């Protein structure tokens, strides 16, 4: 292996949103040093990657995806880093080494870990992971009023910090179902603007309706109760506008619930973009269900015990050392936030949810769930509404309406939802078929390709 040759290709740059504790360049410096303590002292979102000799370090939070691929070149391994699988493939294709590529060979950096990769040849060593987010678990009060106040106050601080970084006067959209999370985000955003002396009318809520959707009815009821009808719009689309295959290509994943959610999200954002070509900033309530474990256990192989004994299951999956941890993806919302992020990127939005920020996750994890629930699944299903409503009353002084939980794709889809629900096998088949078509030019017998041993492959490489 040739020494002194740059072996990190960046297809993007470090990113930050609602960041607190360090400036973005200071995050890069902390990642370069492997300074887990410095990263732990931050809040908000970031994605960062740097090279230190033959070692590359990467770190991210939930709000920004980050992936890498190890290519083999004449001078040794070459790490290609980007936020999308297809951008990594295109880089390899342009350099005629895409025959080395397969989407399953890419890796997603897990959120809340500093990932270290040594580029020392074959075989490639496994990445090393060091956690930089270690919140106390179950250390808070079981009093719902206090718990709610702490949780919503944390969300408000994170949201206000993000809003303060947006240029004054820029309009802000809210993906609004009228559910607990999106309604709280709408009210908190308006409160933040009012508190900094700006106009709450900058905030506008948008609800997707694919035809007789329950969310549209629910959202109208909520804005009427709050006196915000003038700041709300329905985005009406036909159910035939929903394209599950497109969604699979956009999120580069095949979990059916995430695919359905992303497909509905693409419809909503397409409709907003058509109406408001220059609107850039987008808020949503993603992460609220994960924080307060508000998912029907009947839809999975999970039990109440497995959820409570793995406190960050919904945020991070089973963990990087678990048998169930995917080599290609990470787990939990660390993986599935792409369902929100990627559609936003496709239509030119900078999206943010305060419920994905570490201080807010920590406030939720402080709840002593076992003591509060006392083994009752029914109590779990009603907990989020109790906590958030209590918090909104304490922080904003509003008695917020609360409706039963439903998934975004269900609420927007109305009667059509049952017709386009899909299974994982179908989604994975489409994902693989899309990549089969894309890889034909690189894997076929007539493909224009060069060997990784060919020194001419160095042309155009970073040095």
C-alpha cells in the first residue's frame, strides 16, 4: 500500500442544524481528535467525517444520514463518503470501478456513535464504535405534569434554536396531520417566533389528503380549536399520485412502513413545492412516537418487555453489537429518518424535527416507564398524549386537542390506504430490481471498467 496518498473521497460536506455547544468546524476538529466528550457536550444535529492519516473518523446524529463505501485501488483502500448510496455508485461509475460496487457493500454510520475505520489493506478491519450520547435512563419523575413540562421545554429550546438560525422573514412550512406531535410543533414554532419578536404568520401548516383522509378532517378540527384556520392549507392529491416504487428509490430502503410514509411525504412536498416554489424550511414531528414508545406492539414481534429493556430501541435499533444489526443500514430512527430527510432533499427543503434532538430524546428517556406503566400496554398507548398535552399546557399555556394515533400514510390515504399497503418482500424485490437495472452497465461483459491495480485509475483521484 502506498503511503501518503489521500484515501478519503468526500461527496458532500459536514452539516449541522440547530447545533449547540460547538461550531460546525469545531465538531470537525472533535471528530478528527476522536474527542467523544466534546461531541457529547453538543446538542442539535451534525454529520462530520475527517481523515487522520490512514484512519477515517465519522460521526452523525439522527437528523443527517451518512454512508460510506470502501473501494479498492492500486494504492490501497479508498473510502468514499456521501449521504446517498446512488451518489457513491455514480462516483465509482465515473471512474470505471463500479464493477466493485453493490448497494449492500455500503455502510450507514449509526447515529450517536463516533465511527473509526482503519484503511490498512485486505482484509478490511471492522469499524470501531464509541458512543457520544449516553443519557441517564429512568432517572426522572413519574409525575406526568412535571415530565411533560420537561419534555416539551426541551423540544421548545431545540426548535427555537433552529428557528433563530433561519434568515428573518423566511416562511416556514409544517407537515401537519393534526396529531399530537405535529400540532405541538406548530404551536411551539409560533411561540418561538413571537418570543423573538417575529411574526408567527411565517408558519404555515400543510395537510395531505389523498381522498377522504382522516388527517384532513382531524387537522381542520385542530386549527379551528386553536383559531389558526388562516395558517393552514390542505394539499389535495389523488391516490394515484402516490408512487411506492419512486419512494423506494428516493429513500434507498425497503422497510414497507417507511416506504409508505415516504411515498405520502413525496406527495405532500410535491404539492407544497408547486404552490410555493421558493419555500425552503420545513418542520415536522418525526421522532415523537419513538421518544414515547407510541407504536402498536401488535404490528411487530416486539413485546412491552423488549421495548422497555432496550430504552433506545426505537431510536437506534438493537445496537451495533447485536445480531440483528444490519451491515448496510443502522437501526431504528437512525435508519428510518431517511423517510423524512430524503423526500425533503428531493424537493429542496431543509427539514427539522425537534423530537429527534438528543436533549429531547434524553428528556423522554428520563421517564421511569416501567413504574409509570406498571406492565400495562394500554397505559403505554395513552402516555404520549398525556405527556405532550401536559407539557404544552405548561410551556405554551394551551389545552391542545389530542386524537388517537394513526400513521401518516393511513391518515392521508383514507379509503385508498388499504389498496396500496405493501409487504417487505415486495419492497425489497423492487429495491433490488432498481439496482439491477442501474448496475447493468457496470457489471455486464461489455462494461467499460478498469482494474483496481491499474495505476491509471489514479487519474482524477484526490492526492
